[in-house]
C-alpha cells in the first residue's frame, strides 16, 4: 500500500491523512453503517436497547475490507480527476470551436469508477 496523503476538511481545519489511515476510517464508518442497517432490519433501537457489537467484529470487518477500500479511494480520486479533465477539455474545445453550438458534450462511461458501498 502506498503512503500518499489525502486531505480531509472539517468546518474548522484541514487534516492530512495517509491514504491507508483514511481508508481505515472509511472502513469503520462503513462497518457502523452495516450495523445500523441490520438493527433497522431487526427493528432494534440502538440507543435504548441493550445492543452492542464486539470490537473484534469491527476489527475483522476493517481487516477484510481495507485492501478493497484503498482501491475504492483510488477509483474515487481517479473519477474526480477524470471529471476535472473532462471539464477542462470542454473549455478548451469551446474556445477552439468557431461555432459554440457545434461543440458536443461527450461524457465517457465512468460507471465502473464509482465508489460502491
């Protein structure tokens, strides 16, 4: 796994996290979401019921999901880069064209690059 950094912005600060750290946090958030959805299926109130998940279950989920989460982060970054490149290409094309009405908005198929939850 690489040591590239990801910038995470909050309302007040910016944080630099290694991509692997960022992916681990995303795995934890995803694991909590899975538990929440399962609790809703079972019509269980996670706040008021005596409900908890063993920490090792979260650790196991994170360990199993981490490698693919890093790939998902890479795909998402690539997708954002592709979107920026497409927008830049549209601007350059519109400048080069004599008749702006003839410029076609061509979007490549990037459906396989989207982050899957």
